[in-house]
């Protein structure tokens, strides 16, 4: 049983000291994951990995926090929170009242800067929602890989799967999503 799972169980049992121990352990792991994700972004980003971690933490632990059964459950919630942050930011950037398709340079680190065009990120989100209906586990692998930046071994550990199974899910999901996203972008005028 991982340290995170043990602390989460103690939090569930009402141990006040456990809640104080959770943040440092989880924060460092989330920071590492966010840093790995940001390392893949275009150079010159004003966004710090810390900003992504803080926003994700506020989503999953704010307002009394969620109840997480184990490490897997916690990191799934973190992946979902990071995905929502990136999608919300893409939608915000796409709105005409915020400059629509114009290039916008953000100096405030509290806002997420996405290197992927907003239309593409929204197409990925829509395709991922459709994939979740067809193959929920493949969609979960995509969330952890694309939005959190976990490696195949880290995903295998988080989902209690063999790395080879994660590879198969990842290969299937990439092909499936590529087909869906291409179709989505070609149907949208001015986006193809």
C-alpha cells in the first residue's frame, strides 16, 4: 500500500494529523507530474508547473476536499482536474470577447497557457469523452498520459495494470483519437 493511500485512509478515519501530512506528499508528486507535462510544452511559456499544480489542487482538495479511496483514485481526480483546467482555458481563449483567435501573451502565471491551439484541444476533449464511452480504461490511460504527463510504467502502477496492457490501450486510443479529431477538425469550417 502506497504512502498516499495510507494517508488517505487515515484522513477518512478522521485523523487530523494525516490531513497535514497529505499535502506535502501529494504536492511534490503533483509538482513532478506537472513539471514533466510542462517540459513537453513549447519553449518560452510563461506558465510555471506550480500554477498548474495549484489550480488542480484547488479543484480536488478545495471546499473540504474530496474523499479518495487510494492513490489511483486520487491521481485520476488530479488528471481530470488538470484536463478541466486546460479545457476551460482553451474555451476562454476561444471566446471572441477575449480576443478569439488572436495571439495573446499572458503574463499572469495564475492562468494556464496552452501550446496546443484551442480548437484542437477542444476536439481532443470531445473525442476523449466519446472514447470514454467506448473504452473507459483507454480513456483513463489517455488522461494520465496526455493531461498529467505520466509515463507508461507510472500509469501501469497507478492503474494496477501491466505496462504492456497500458501500451496496448495507449496505441489503440492514439489511433482512435487521431481518427476522431481529424474528422472533427475537418468538419469545422476554418479549422482544418
